[in-house]
C-alpha cells in the first residue's frame, strides 16, 4: 500500500469513530453536580457527594437503558464560580441536569442558566424560599427555613414557652429564620423579650449570651451557621444558662448530626424542629444510616438526605420519561412525585416544585453513648410557607 | 452592678487571649520589622496539635498546652531557617505576598488533613462552667486564660528588659551590622525570637479553640484582630500591644453587650479614634527605619 492509502485508511477510521461518538453520547445521561467541596461549606458538599455515590452504588448506574454519569465540580460556595461552572457544564459538557448547590446565592446564580438551557436544576441543600421561584426548571429536595422555623414557633407557643430571647446571625438566612419564627410564635401568644443579631464572623458569644441571661426568658431561639452551633452551645453551658432553666430552641441546622457529638453534653435537652435526624425510627432510615456509616465511617446529616433524595428524584424522573432527557418532560415528571425517603414520606409540590415533608420536633438525648436528635412529635406534610407568589 | 463586673471579667479574658495570639506578631513586626501575615497559621497549628493530642491520643489538656507551644515553635524555626530568612532584607510588599501565600497553603493543608468541620478540644471538667464570686459570674476557663496570659506577659517583659538575651535582641534590631560587629550572632537571635513568637501563637491557638473555635480558616478569620492589636498598641514594646489587647477586648465585649446593634463596629471605632489621636499606636515611636 502506498502512503496515500494509509492516510486514507486512517482518515476513514477516524471518521468512523467520530460518527459513532454521538450515538454513544446519546446513551449517557450527564449530571453536573456543583458543590462546595472546599471552603467553609465543604462539609455540605462532602455529605451530598457521599450520598449521591451511595445511591448510585445501591441502585446501579443505568436507568431506563441509559448510563448515568456524574461530573462533580467544586464552586467553594462562591456564586461567581457556580455560574461559570454551570455554564461550562451546560454548554461544553452538555449535561442533562445541574444539581447540588450548597448555599442560596449559588442556587440563584445558576437559575437563569437553567431557564435558558431548559436544564432541570435540582437544589439539594440551599434553603431560602425564593429559590424555586427564580426558574421554572428548579426543583428542590432539601428544605426551606420557613418550614422548620414556623413549626418551632407554633410548637413553642403551645408548649409553655411564653418569653423568648432570639439570637440569630445577621445575614439573609438568619433574618429569614428570625422572621418566620417570630411571626408564628407571637401569633400563638408568645412574647419576644430580647432580639440580638450577631455578626456572621463572630468569634465570641459571651456578651450576647450574658444579655440573653439577663433578660430571663423561658427559652433562647438560635440560628447560626453550621459550625458555630458548637461554640454557641459550649458557651451557653459555660455561662450557666442551662442551670438558669433557659431552654434552647431553633431550627435543626444548629444541631446537625455531623456536629452534634463534637458539642458534648452541653447540647443535651435542646429542642429543635427539623426534617431529618439520623435517629429517625423507620426501616428505610436504619438501612440508609447503616449503609452510609459503612461506606464513609460517619453519620449522615440532613444535607446527605437532601442529596440522596435529589439523585433519587433524577432516577425516578428518567424512568417516567423512558430515558428521554427533554427538560420540560423531566420537570413534568418530577411534579407531584411521592416517595418514602429516609427522613419519612416526602413529595414534590406540583405548583412550586418545592419539597413537602414532615417536620419533626426533636430533643437531644444520649443513645448508646452518642448524642442524637430524638424525635417526639411530627407535623405532617409541611409545605413551604415563605413563597412570595401565592 | 454585678453585670458590669461580669462584662469586665469577660472582656479582660478576651483581651488577654488576643494578646497571647497577637504578641508574637508584635515581636516579629515590631522588633524584627518583618511583616508576617502567616502568624495565624502558627496559632492554628498549635490549636490543632493540642486538639489531636487531647481528643485522639488522650493527653491531659495541661500537658498538651506546652507541646502546642513547642511544636509551633519548631515549625517556626524550620520555616525561618528555610524560607523566612531570605526575606528579611526584602521589601514589605514581598514579605506580605510571601506570608499571605503561606497562609493560604496552610488553610488548604489543614483542610485536607483534618477536614473542614470545626473541632473542639475536650476540656477537663474542672475548667467548665462558672462560679459565683460576690455575685459576679466568673468562668473557670476564662479565669485560667487570665492567669496563664498574665504570667506570660510578666515573663516576656522581664526577658526583654532584664536579660542578656533581651538586650542582644534589641541591639540586633536597632543596628544589625554593629551588633554583629560586637559578636552578637544576629541570625541566631532572630531565629530564636521568631520561633518564640510562633510558639506563643501556638499556645494562643490552643487556648483560643474553646472560645473562638478552630477550623482551617482560623488564620484568615483572625488576621484582622492580630493586626488591630499591633496597630493600636504600637510595635516598640510589649506593653503597648498588651494594653491595646485589654482595651479592645473590654471594648468589644462591652460594646456587644450594651449596644448589640453596633457590636462589631466598636472595635473598629476604637481603632480609628486611637489612630487619629496617635498614628503610631498607643506606645509607638516614629518609624525607626
């Protein structure tokens, strides 16, 4: 053969491979998973990444004849990064879903891209009410702050707590938490005796806690970013607020399962309202916790559950569309979907595409030498009450 | 009235903590004229070493504290001999760029090794809670901080002003050429001083974990506090940063208690007012070099 024919053969082979590639690509469903894997929110990212891996191990990586491929990107919870990564994923990698989003600004930054590209955006962590209103392609499997804060407000007013001092971090989620709590607690006849907003980067809670103590409330309502909860609880006990009979109440973020044991006995007796506890007494949860512990040598927290249900939602939607990856068809398939999650029964509200779930009132107790949030009351099928468009 | 004393007590404890954390920086910045923004990284190292020893290896807290000092100092010597000494004669901008780079590397390294969650050191039961002293709530842990930091300040002041090493250091700082002509081993003096400053930071890091919390972002989060202490205190002595720490500690705690809405700004307001009044800090002298 001449050199010329060699070249022709090579070109022919190359053309054949190129021609085959798109056919192969169509058999793959790509999920762009954007999470904070570094930075202050990294524990959120790690929990969700773990949960997604776990679900795919348990359920295989083929759905409706298609192979599922997850592309993980780290945005360090910086919205500019999120936007750039979402764009790259949608335009270059041609992903069929974008998912993850550790914080509200990150979820919002990706919203216009989801709308333009008609790509479903599955929010697995961020918790501000407005998120699902920013694009018809957003579906949420985590929670909203309004869900837990209104419930704890109602519960406190009905359970003998008359006077409450509030301590919340001075940023959007903190102010949301405060307002939703206040609205329901005062409507139920409660009184706010002291309202303190602490700076987000707050090193020492001592002066704020002293103020709480001096205002002599029945309970302190607290919402601080995950991580600071431990500092708060330790200093709360150091200052003897527990001995003064002042309870701690709040949404469950402060008492997340992956922080709880680090807080020590100071956390005992804290009552919070939340969507998930590793101690949730259902068969589905026992199985989930055992599998998670076995795979990652850690307890799953509520962020892990958000990720676990998020990937499940994607799997189920693909089953329903028969593997079709058209954005509108997928969103239509997700609306109204119901299943039994490790956290209990959940569904996707067909109107708001937000999650509807049980909110549990829990108390920190010692079980087998470890601290757990033990659930003792349930508010069923709670919708997000924080939507601006009714 | 008793509340006032409780606030004062908390403020003093917080100020003392700031002082131990920042005084190493006052030494390198003020005495050695070297801008070490990686100071917080040494504090973080001390904190993590103490936490690992106490939580994982079961060391008693009070045995782990000196080790936090020694290890942070050892890391200091190592870095000083290999990296820092090449930058003594370089411009302040080079020093800032180098040390801030080092800070980011330490953040990433600790994040990788220890994970990003905040950790706590398991304290002995004797240090937990408050006791009542004439109606004033005295936190046991905070009292311990005041005692340790008070003794340390006294020792530092004596070392600098009364010992042979102190005078050598001051000579080496004022004029390195003449000092080495007199037979003082200037690089050695600097290395030792730098290591001591890092050790203090390490001890401060270990002590502060309980109150400030410990995570990989520690050096970045508290850099501003170290700098404020040194700026307000002036950098020609130990007394300046000490009084500045107390003033800022009490101001910060009292501000947050009495005017919580203004809380975080009190410390900056104090700084601005002092710097307008005395641009070189409370005990500053006009720049020597």
